[in-house]
C-alpha cells in the first residue's frame, strides 16, 4: 500500500488532533518549526487557531501581491510594445 497525503482545510473541530500531530512532529523534528515542544504544549487552542488564520491570510496576501506585480509587469510590457510599434 502506498503512502498518500491528504490535504484538508482545518476547522475548530480539528484543533485537538492537529495539536497532537504538531507536538509529535516537534518532538521528532524540532529544527523544522518556529516553536519548541514545550511552547506548543503550553499554547492555547485559540493561539493555534489565530496562527492558522494568520498563515492563511498571509498566503492570500502573497497571492494577491503576486497577481498585482504580474499585472503591473504586463502593463509595462504593453506600454513598451507600443513604443516600439
């Protein structure tokens, strides 16, 4: 049987299980995270939910920023193309 990765949008119902998995990963791979195992154990579910929301919003912001930069670049190319026509 192959290992498979399943992606899922986390909800508040998933926080307890997510925290267990995160603490397990922190214990095994401490250099891959921005917090320590002890900090994670001491954190509240609200802090985790806030962190998840922050990361989702940052990802959305970066996507929008990339689109804006791409749009500006396309506009510059169009202007440049008119100058050479």
